[in-house]
C-alpha cells in the first residue's frame, strides 16, 4: 500500500473512532475532510517532499502533525489511544454494513451488548427496533449481517489460502520423509472462498512423517487439534484449518488425491475398485475424458453432464491485451508508463487504460478537462512506443442507467468499461433495468464486475444476472471476469450460462498497482473453472481483431 493510501486509511480510522467516542464534531469533520483532500491530490509525493502540504487548503496544523508523526514514527499515539479506549464491541459493530458510528454509539449507550452474539440476541428480542431511528427492517438487516460475519469468520479468500498454503507446502517439502506434496479439496478445485487448506503428501514412512510434520508445523506456530489415521488437522493463529493427509503407498496416494479433489457427486461416477498409477488411468478406466481439477464440481456436472465437459485451454501466454487498469491519474499507485512496462514484461502486446470517471470523486475520477490532459500523455507514449495504449475509461453507471459522460465525450474513448460503484440497494427489477440500459449504450464495450460483490464482505446487489447476460449477448458487449481476488466476478457458476449465450469475456486484474497486475492469474483460474476457451476472451484477440471489436458499433480508429 502506498504512503498516500496508508494515510487516507489512518485518517478515516481516526475519524470513525472519534465519532464512536463522541468527540468534537468539528475535529471529526476535519479528519474526514483531510482523508478526502489527500485522495484528490495528484501530486501528494511532490508536495510532501517539498514540505508544501501545509499550504494545502484543509490540511491544518493538527492533521499535519498526525501525518508527520506517522511518517516519522510509523504509528500515531492518538490512534493507539483511541483503539485502546474504545470498547471492542463498538469496533466489531463497524463490520456491520449500514451501521455508522451514530447508530453504534446509540446501541452501545442504550443496550450495552457485550459481543456480537449478545447483539444478535437483542435483535431477536426486538429490542433494537425500539431505539430511535431503528425499525424492524433494520433489525432484520443486522441479523442478516451478523450471519454473514459469522459464516465468513472461518473462511478465507483464495489468494490468502494460497499464501498460507504455499508456506506450509514449503515446510513439508523440506522434510526428508516427503516425496511429493500437493493441494487437494477446495484449493485444487479453485473455490473462490476456502473453508480449509488441504494438502496430501506421498511419504517414505508414515511413522516418521507423522512426527516430522507435527514438529515442523508446531515450530511455525500451528496447533494440532486432531489426528486420525493418515490425517493431521492443525489451526493457525486465525483459527484457519489446515488438513494434512499422508500415505506411504503411491497407489493409495493417487486414489486419495483423486477422492479428495472432486466433490462426492463427481467421484461417484468413477470405478475406484482397481489400482491406478495416475489420475488419467482412473478417467480412462471409467471411459470418461480427463477433466481438469477446477471443473470437478457438482454444479458443472448437473449443468453439462459428465460426458460433455470440455476443458478450458486458457493460459496467460495466450493473452495479448491488458485492459481495465488504473494509474496515478485516478486512484492508482503507478504511472501509465510503469503499468504498461510491467504489462509488457508479462507478455502483453497492447493496452487499454481505464481510469475512474468523473462520478468516482472518491477515486479521484477524471473530469472532462483532465481527460484531455491524460489523452495527450497517451498520445505521447504511443508516439514513442512499439505498442499501442488505447484511450479507455471505467465509466460509472448512474442510477438511471446512463453513463456519467455525454455522448460527445464518450465518442472520444476507444474502449469504454461500464460499472457500478454506488447506489447498490435498488430492488432487483430496477437494478436489472439500470445495468441493461448501460449495456445498450452503443459506446459500452465491457460490463465490469457485473454483480458488485466483495467476497466475504459484501453480497452482490439484487439483479437478474441471466437477463444481464442476455443483454450482453444481444448487444455484443463483453462481460468481465474481474480477477481481483476480493471480487472474482462474474461468478464461475454464471460463466456456464454466459457461455451458452455466446457472450465474449474479458479477464482483467482491475489493477491499481504493478503488483495488482499479477492478480490476472486468479481471473484465469476462475475462467478455467467455467470452461472458457481462449477464443472467447477478447484479451486473447490479436490486435487487429481487437480493433474490429471496438469498431463493431461506433467508428473509433
């Protein structure tokens, strides 16, 4: 995270905690305003280095002192004090969507719940709805949110699971008793949310591995909670379950790797009474074409039939175009050149920069004047490069379904991404009409993160996704698989329907930094899970075919 983003987060945290404690409203407003000012500063680093932040309107002595303290000390004493003196339950309630500091403070002052379980009980006793400003609907919403928080507390996102899992795999592979170590279960099937990290090891001695495994994982702060025949279960400090299966017979190892990968409805299609030397032999024996691990799900079998599943051929090396990424012109951490240099290093051949549009004020979105300046920079880059950067935008879909620029401005872009960033709580019919209206705009090329979900944090908005997919098909608009591991949206289950409707896809990291570009791999994983072929992905088009795509409705180049 950049220093600017760290400071924005710090000021927002402080304003939230101050509000919970009922501190001076002008001070709270100053910190909130300070975060917004920093967010909109294009030249933050320059002002900081030249000691000019003090001259920015809205950055007073108090804010400047906090900023300098964080830069010098790496922490802020006042924030530490706020955290230590704010009751835990009040901080925990901040996880509940729709619960601002005022509501949290009122609940705490009037009913004093000890923890989230206590809060849920108060809701079930109908005590929350009797508070000023609350209703039965609010109470029901809190119960739903508490259920979501509880369900997600023991789960982790795919990329976090891989971070933890790869470390554990490394520890196990260092053991002399380990011959082979692989992921199984949800990890091998590439589920977007993981309930446990599961590995299987081929070992040269069950007995030696059993003790070696306990020792090395204990040294790395994992706690053993269960041990059964050929299975050890650990938890880490966050209570994440890590399950280790181990076998010293290769035939048994192969069979169990297969059994532990697919869900039950998948493995029940196979004859496992014989001994097999590979997974391929298991498929061949049952006269079923080999199915990649990602697709061994009951939803896919029910939709396609096990004999009709065709594997994805998608790999990063097939990608040519890098779309939907952000730069320092809006809320990115890196310049256009830095982003495309990294993209080129990864093998991309052409680019479509899609910074935030003017409605996204919170993300330093570009107004018409700044667009002209950005386009000049893109022209300069193209003049001095062997590749082309296309002038794109991520344009906000307004409540009425219009994009947030006039047609006069939209026709200046070469690639338009339409997406929703606000007003999520519409009824299904209204939200569906809103999105379809944007899809029908002749300037729209791509619908981004189509359901707006944030995994384990925010459910997607109410929308008839099949009608949205149908509209993309009818209007020749590509639909995004947003590769940000917090989104992975379009969901792989809906990819199955979109493929039936002949929709084109675009897989994008929605990168706001150089590091974020590498998230493209998670999007590829999810696309493979949905069976997508490279020929269905506009990022895999050769540049002349991409140009045909962007010219299919309006003349651009």
